[in-house]
C-alpha cells in the first residue's frame, strides 16, 4: 500500500512510502483489539481501594445489650455491619487488575488498529521534522497545515525528539510518542494518526516478527 509523504506545511513532497500490507492492510481482529485495550485500561487502575471490615473498625467489643428479653435481635458488638459506623460487609480490598496477554495477540491487535486507521483514511505520513527549540506555536502551525487543529491526533516519532514532544505537551488534542511507546489504545483513541517517515520502518520491523 502506497501513501503520499507530506511535509509540515501539508503539501506533497512528491515521494511515496510503501506500507507493509501485513501490518497496515490486514483484516482487523476486533476481539484481539478488545483484549489489548482492556489490558491497557486495567493496568492504569491503581487498585488501592479499601473499606474497613468489622475487624478493622475502631470501637469497643463490649456486648451492647443483654442477649434476651429486649424484643429485638441479639447484638454482640457495635462494630456489626448492621449498625451505623460498623464495618463493611465484603468491602473492596487492594488488588491488581492486570492480566497477561501473549505477544502474538498484542502484535495482532496493534496491526488491527493500524489497519483500521488506514481503512478509515485517518493515517498520514509526514516527513521527519524537528524544532530548534520547544515551540507550541510552531507545533500548532503543523496541526493547522495538516488540517488537524480540531481533531484528536497522535504523532509517532521514529526516535525520541525532546523539542517536538515539549512543543505538543500543552495541547490537549495532540499527543507525541515514539514508536516503542505505541499502544493499541493510543492508536484507536486518536482520530488521526500521523506517522513520521522514520517511524514506519521501525513499526514494520517490530510488528513483522
């Protein structure tokens, strides 16, 4: 699959890049995508939720009333879940929500996400660029030139570029990551995917194994 390479002014450079069909043009596996996104979101959860149960609530263990003759149910402790201020029954406890997925499934999910973006024509290849110093204004100019000023976009770099990353950090709708930091969730969460020319070879090398 051939895609035109644009410059940062949104104009065609006259060059084309050949995207590997085994990465960017497969039949998307939606279940693999679902599992990979589910794992990513699960890994973001802290899992530090905690409620005190009756053994952990502060209070006396003295029997609060006699066993019989009160006309009401027997009660042995003010820590009972039945009373205000008592412990919680089966309350949440700290836990990890992470789970394991094999590498082949995650690789298939990543390929499926790329293929979906290509099918939707939301994938753009831009020639490599950099800034002399961090400049949000220059990055906004790039977004405007590519017609992405009102769209959530994800820029994928071949190598780490601190100035480009810092230039985008104040923008809510734009994100910049390196090809090694890509996730299926990040690809699908963006309306438009912008691949810098140098990242294509790295992505194909990682996903063609």
